[in-house]
C-alpha cells in the first residue's frame, strides 16, 4: 500500500514499525540547508535515503532547498539539453511565490538515476527558494525515452479552456501587446508571462483586444504574415492615437485602397513597399526581416502618417544604443 506525505518539517521522532518496505514518514525525515538529513534522529544523506526508496515504487512530497536540489542533480545521467529560458521562467515563478504543487513529479529510477526534473531543480538553485515538489521513486530506467513527451498546454490552449472563441489569434495578439508594453517591443522568451497570466493580462487590461480579430482576417488577404502582430499593433495604435485614424491607416496598409497618392514617399505606400519586398525576398529563399523590425516600421509609418509627413525610409537601427524601439505617438 502506498503512502503520501503531507510535510517534512517536523522534528518529532517517528515510532519505528516493523515492515518489509521502507515507508515515508514526515516525522522521520527532516531536511535543512545547514544540517544533514536526519532519519529517526541519525545523521544520513539523500544518498542513503534514495538507496532505500529507489525500488519501492513510492511518491513522497518534499520541501526541496537549494542544497537538496544540488544533491538530487548529482544523480542525473542522460537528459535532454538544458533550456536556459525554461530554468529562468521557473525560477522567476519560484521567486514570486507563484510555483504550486501540481502533482507533476521529479522522477528517480530503480537504479537511482534522476530521470526527470533537471529544469525544476536548477530553477530551485537559481531562485534560492525552498520549493515543495512531489518525488516519485522506483520507475524502470528503460522508460526514460517515454517520459515527459506530452505536449504542454500553450497559451492558445489556456485561452480556449477559459472560453475564448478565437483563442489562437487572440493569445498571439495578447503576447505582442505584452511585449510592446513590457519589453520595448522585443521578443524575450524567458520574460514572457505564463499562459494563465497572459489571459489575465488581456482580460483585465485589454479586453477590447477581442474586437480586433477582424483585422486578423484582413491580414490573411494581404499575405505578408505577422497576422497576430499586425492586428495587435492596430489595437495599440487605436488605443494610443485614436480609433478613427488607426482604422483608416490599417485599412489602407492592408488593402492598398483609399491611399490619396501613389507617391513612394507616402508613409503607407512606403510601408507596403517594404513589406512586399520582404515577402518576395523570403519567397526566393532569402532571410526576412525580424518581427520586431517590421513592427518598428509599422510604428514609424503610422506616426509619420498621423503627423502628415512623408517618409523616404522606414529603417530602424535595431542594434544601435541610441535608437530605441519606436513608440506610438498619441
């Protein structure tokens, strides 16, 4: 019969009971950064604890500190390559005390090897926090290739589960809006919020973003890509500078209609030329412009159009320390 612990923070000695299989007792196991692991009052370490549990097919709940995480990682054998952005994201959740016990276990094999959990354990070390996690022992190490193959829930999945009809484009649009407001338009993966936080960000701060799905449909006809990004910047321009101006600008940009002049210096014509050139270059196998660069061109074109100025260029010196990502002018 399996047993599940509730806590490991008790200093009371457990009453030993005769039994064939080692059973986890919260009173019998205490872990502290500054002290060795103690079992029934005797100094020991995670090695001896693991050696007795690794073949027992049990799941226990432990409060894992930085030093315990380091010890657990010493049993790592083969793992997929470490993804630093994942470690950074987990660590940020732990520091902000948003990490919760979900039932997803660290896994140790019958041979004592750590089969799953390196990112979480490295995040514990990075955060300096003590984090509660479930730990499963006794898994056949031959099953390692089959562990952790399930597809994680994406932002689109979470938006759909929370009742959003256009979950895929809306979640992508929300991410672009978040990037504009929090990372100066840059795509910095490890700083991005979790899917649930992204939905809360949209629902609480930008609920009207849902209305700009129609722009997403227009971008399909234009065929330039960046469908969610263009829709997001339509919303940002509308909320910053005015809906009437933004609606007309993006209609002209995406359809080519109602532009008062065919002058190549007109901001909308210039923007369309740049997007068309980039699209043709990619079709020929060339390297296209980065997303943030194209977003910067949209902002520069919109600002010039609102101000009634012509543009001979829409270049953005993205590598320059003097020119920051352009902001939409009210």
